[in-house]
C-alpha cells in the first residue's frame, strides 16, 4: 500500500454528488462498504496474478451510506496491490454452489508492494479527480 498526498483529504461532500462525479471518472464503490464507511476504487491493473487499485476512502459525517442525503468526508487516498497465488486454491471448496462464490485464489500478498508505474498512474488519475471536485 502507498498513501498519496491529495487536496481531497478531509474534504466533505454530499455522497450522491460525489458518487456521480466519481462514476464518470470510472470509479466504483468497492464491495466491502459498510453503513458508515466505504472506498471508491479505480482499477489500475488486473491480471491473473494481481489487482491494483487507486482507493479513495470515505466515512459518513451525517447519515448513513444507504441514505440519499448522506454527507461524507474523504480520507487519504492510496494505491493498493493484491497479489494472488498462482494455480489452484488449495483451500477452495468443491461443488457448483461454492464455485460461484469461491472462484478466486486467496491473496498471496494482500498488501503487496506497489510498482512505481502504478503510483504514477494513480497520481495522474487523482489529479483528474481533484480537478473535478476542487475547482
């Protein structure tokens, strides 16, 4: 993981407006959200061995994330890399039902070092986000 300096850190926004702007910039709300915090993710790389994301954390200041009028505060953006085991997941369960939910191997390095090229790409994407939100 590599934290990035940004003028977005500690800024407060209407969640609905923020989500609409970030979706236009190809961000999605990550699947691990909760009612009081979440991450907007921008995928920098995906291959058979790793995923790399620019991640913008948010936390609620007013309301909850499932409410249209929620107000959120942005945390410090960061780049995150997950490297996966090659081959078959040895702890995977068999059967059609589990194949639908356990199709990916376990992370080999859930917080892997981030290649400098991804940090540079993330900083460029973050500049676009800052232009959309701060100007």
